[in-house]
């Protein structure tokens, strides 16, 4: 068998497997197993290919354990596809090597990078980290690791920076600036041991990108590396381990016999305790043992034609006979090794993790005996009882008895985002009452600052620990121009009544919403209401008046009939007052009596008939109902007439339907203009009245330059309740919902910290208290005598 130069423990355990097979008298065609060791460094794959070809032609090898690097394994596995030689990887983790169709004779005993990436996902979930940077070496191994992380993290964990380590130059371009400009403060290093050592040296030379500001997570770290620099305190190392650490079943008898041989053969490389044996060494043993068991079983089944080679003059023409039968045995083999159960997936080269996936995280901490040195302390372990390490599985990292020493030297967990503490921010604010206001104080000869945003900035400074330099924006600057200034770096951040819209979000980022905003219509209040001369008939429609007329006419006829009939039966002295000698006279008296009954005033005319009296009573009852109905209807009518503004909703302004376009005030280059163009003008250019700022619309309404203005709910509620603008009112329903947030550049490093502090202020009710202080004053409502709850902020 062929193997490649590796660490002393890996080399020793591979040798032990060969020697143990000899001790067990395990042979093939009566011959004991032997090995050949070759050197590789992961850099020169052609050299590794050449050495492998020499071993094939000179030593007639029939199987390969290794190489240690995925870049070499991919090439050698394709070569062995032609020859039929089995290649067993004990440290090659590239996810591409899992493809059984591409690598038909390749097997590996170590979990692939996909499993490691899923274990990292579980770590991020444990500490609620949602962003990271990744440094990777620019070869198949590094790029495979990057793809594995992207596949495992998906959209749940954002990769802020992907930083490539150039293997040809041993250099990273602008390492410090790339990390400092990143919003994430976690760095995953996906590189082999040698490259990781060089990356750490580059980081130490760059300065201020390790502890205490950043948390680095290594996937490999050289065991002999001298760790002394305090900038490495708190860093983490994730490494796969074998199941015996978690008391999962392994072949203890096989391990005991192997250790006995190891001690006798090379006692100096033995770590002194089987629990300290490197996981890769155990994987190397099981890789060699897999070939030994597979070859032995194959030859037992095919004693007449066992493992012969043909065309051995050149490695590219060499072929292993009966290769299909051999690989069928290897694919189906199952045994309990020193690293757990060894069995392979049906359609992949990966090992079936029957006992689970197992990882340890080491934490670099100051040595208790020598504070100038660091050592790796096991702080977390992951015992995957199943092979499922997806985000929804129940498998979790658990803590050991050793606490984690975080880079920031605090007991709290490391944050994945940059902190605002100690930072000085340049904050641009436009003059926009009540958000931000300035007034010169003659007594102090200074400018007093006030407003909702000014108070909010003070609260954030106290909570987040930053200081601010307030820059007042020019009066003639538009909202869209503020966005452009943030995008091109003229302004660092902007705090204003600036709404978040899709077009703006394509250019810059916004903090979490400070509050929800709607657009509102603002008009002048209506004057006194004058009723027309016929207003008393307006509450009833024509149908009601028709019924009243029919009722009146029928009552006149019925009373006239009843009294006329009754008068013929009675002497003149007992006749009713309605009954007259002439028909016309009797009819007019009946009409007079009916009107009196309907008006509830009565009449001096007396009715004598039973029917006439009953009809009179019915008229009285009807009149009571009609008077009540008329009173309530007229009250409702006049109230509605007094309160109903001339414009009801934003739809009344569509395509300038109710008034001329130049009577509609819209702040140019704002979310209002964007909404008007999209929803009211259907993209057509209309000559509406353009305003520079929201403050301008209220003055122009009072001066009759415009008849209606579109304003933000916050601004509208504030200005229409101030003494100067009591003649204005907000009408219609809110429309065009947006969020007000702080404008920051794309990928601004402090955004997460800012968002967290804003959310805490919201949860504690501080934001609501500020809103009530600046936006809930109802001066004009109190003045008008109908204090109530306005629309408020939405």
C-alpha cells in the first residue's frame, strides 16, 4: 500500500495497522501487507502524481491511503479510476470528493467539509451570530470549504467578506481594511495548518484585527505552533474528533493492540494517553484497516484470481483485475474500527455516520503556569447522535466544564457585529420641526438645539457609548439629495424625517424603523356653514315625502267620509263641526282638521264619528314618529355638512380630477413625489405645485397658493396642532405607508449595533415617550373645544 508523508501520529497509526495485520497473520495470496511512504505538501500536485506513478510501476501497489490534501486527492482519485486502485482519504474533506460518479474508486473515513460547515452553523445558532467573514486559501480545498459554508449557512448567516489567501504569493490584499470595513466581527479561516499559520502572521503584522475586536475561528491549527501573542486570546479552533471521546462504541480491542505495537515500534511519538491520540491518526488507521479487510475478503472469495495487475510498464496503462468485485466489497463493507463504525453511503464516497458526527472546539487561553503562553482549552463539544446537522435538527453544542475566554476579555459572549462604543459619528440633520430645531439664545449667546431627533441622538449616545458631531444640512437640500450624499460618502449618516422606499434602499441602507409613517392630505378648514331656504326638506328623500303626502290625502278623505255619513244620521244640533251643507265646505274643514292633527296643534273642529276619531289618533301617532325622525335626520345632515371636507381621499386627486394640478402641493425629490407619479399620475408628467420642503406646504396653504398638500403623518399632525396653523386640518384616511429610519451607507459596519440599541429603546418605551412629547400635543383641538385623540403617528 502507498501512503504519504503526514504528522508523526498519523504516520505511526498507519504503520501500526500494517504491523498489526502481520501480527494477526492476515495475508493476500500468502503474502503479508507492506507499504511505501511518499512525500507531498499540497502545493505541487504534478510532483505527487509523478511519485504515485513511480510507486505503481516499481512496487506494484494495489491501494492508496491519502494523500493528506484534497487538491492532490482529486487528481490521484481520477488516475485511480482508470487503474481501479482504491484510494482512501483520511483527511481530505473537499465536498466535491463525495461524488461517487466522478470518483468511483475513492472512499474517505473523515467527515466532509459539509459536516464541518453544518457544525459551524450550529455554533452560530447557539450564540445568535448572523454574519461572518471568511478567509480561504485559493485552491480546491479552500474554495470547497467556502462553497460548503455558503451551502450550510444559506440566507441565515450572511457572509460579509470573502477574503482570498494567494498561495502563489503568500499574501492577502488589504487584509486589515477588508476586515475593518466589514460589518461582521467574526472571521472563519478555512485553510490547512501551514497556511493558517501564515494567515495568523499576516494578521499580527496588520494589527488590530485579532483580539479584542475580532473573534477568529480556525478549521486547522498547527499543533507545534508557538502561541504567545495576546491578540490570539479567545480564538476558537473547531476540529473533528472520534466517537470514543463521547463514549460511543469503538473497537477498543483493536485500539489496545495497535497502541501496544505503537509503543514498541515508536514510543516517542505516542502521546502517553489514548484519549490524546489525534483524530486524523485514528482515521488513518481505519483507512489502512479498511483496505486490509477488503483485500482479504476479496481474495477469500476469489482465490484463483486475486489482485493481479496487468500492463504494469506504465502507471497510466496499469489495470487491477476484477476491480468491480473488489469495489463492490469495499462499498458494502462494515466493521467497528478505532474511530467508530466504518460503512459507506450507497451513492456517495462519504462514510455513513451511524454513530454521529463529533466535534470539539478549543479556546486559546493564557496558560495558568505561564501567562506569556497560550494553550488550547476544550470548551464546547458536539455529539451528533444522528448525521443530521441541519439548522432544524436538535443536535446542539454543549459546554464543557471549562468557560470560554472571549477576545473582548468579558464574561458576555462575543458579538458578531462592530460596536459603536468609543466611536465618533458625523451625523447630518436638516432643520425640520419638530424633528430637529435650532434657536439662538440671546442670554447665553449660544444656539439651543431641540427636537425629537436631537433627543433620540442623546439617548443613543448614552446607550451605545458613541459621541456625535452634528452637521446641519443646507435648507435647500432635498430628501433624495440627502440619500445621494450618504451613498457617495459626503455624509456619514443622516437622521431626518426620511422615509425608506425601494428606490432609496437600492442606494443606501436604513436602520430598523424608528416609527411607522403614512402620508396624509392637508387642507384649509372650511368656514361657517349656511343652510339654504329649502334645507328643512333635504333630510327626507322624495319617497318619504310621497308617503307623507299620500297619508295626508287619505286621512282628509277618510275623515270627510266618516263625518259626512255620521251627519246624515244625526239631527243638526248633534252633527260634527266638519259636516257642512256643502261638500266643498266639509272637505276643506276635513283638510284643516287633518293638518292640525299632523302638526300636533289640534283644531277647534270636533269629530263625532268613531272612524274620524280613530283616524285622528293615528295622525297624532304618525306625527310623533315623523317629528322625531325629522329632528334626528336634520341634526345628522347639518353635522355632516359642517364636518365633511371637500376632499375625501387621495383618490380624489387622481389625474387632477377635482382641482387643477398646480393647486396640489408636493415636495419635490421626496417619497411624496414618487408616490404621486406612480399612483396618481400613472407615470405621466403633471405640472403640480413643487415644494422644496414640507414646512413650505403649510404656509402656502394659508396663503392660498395651493389648496391641498401631501405631507407625512408626523409633520402633518404636528403643524396642524400648532397655533400658527390652526386653520389647517388633516383629512381622509392615511395612505402610502413607509418607515422612518436612519440613513447609513451600504454594509455600514455599525448598523447591527445601532439597530440593537434602537430596538431596546423601543422595547423600554423610550421611543413612544418621545413621540408623545413631540407629536401628541392638541393645541388647536383644545382651542376649538373638542379635544380628542387625533390620528397620531402611524
